[in-house]
């Protein structure tokens, strides 16, 4: 056995013989704290609020707002696809479609 191995073994035995102290303190979340929202959740919230806004606007303003909605929707769906969440992208697309139907084409 070489000198390096002897010294390494001695250090390991010394380290193992030391009393272990638990320095890691587990993080405790408050029950009131909400989990942080993902980028996708924020995008979906923005899309929904723009759809609601568009439902209250006249034709020209509505067109501009819906262009923003389409841009955000594409960004959201591409983000989900890039993360490999194809099922979630399809489900989100359906959610947005239904939200548009219920807010933009409601019968008064």
C-alpha cells in the first residue's frame, strides 16, 4: 500500500469516527403560502384576462386584443410542446378554446 492510500484511509477513519451533526434544517412552508406559479400558469391567466377584456371591447379593439391572445397562446403551447408535454398542450388548447367560446360568443 502506498503512502497516499494509508493517509487517505486514516482520514476516512477519522472522518467516520467524528460525531455527526445534522446541519441541514428542513424548510417548513407555511400553510398559508401558495406554491409559486409556473410561466405557463401566468401565460394562461394572461390569456384568460385578455379574452375577458376582448369580450367587452368594440370590434376594432377586440381584433387587436385577440391578436395578443393568439400570440400568447402560441407562446404557451410551444413552451409546453418544447417541454415534452404534448398532452398538456392539447388540453390547454381545448381549455382556451372553450374559454373563448364561453366569453366571446355567448348568447345574450
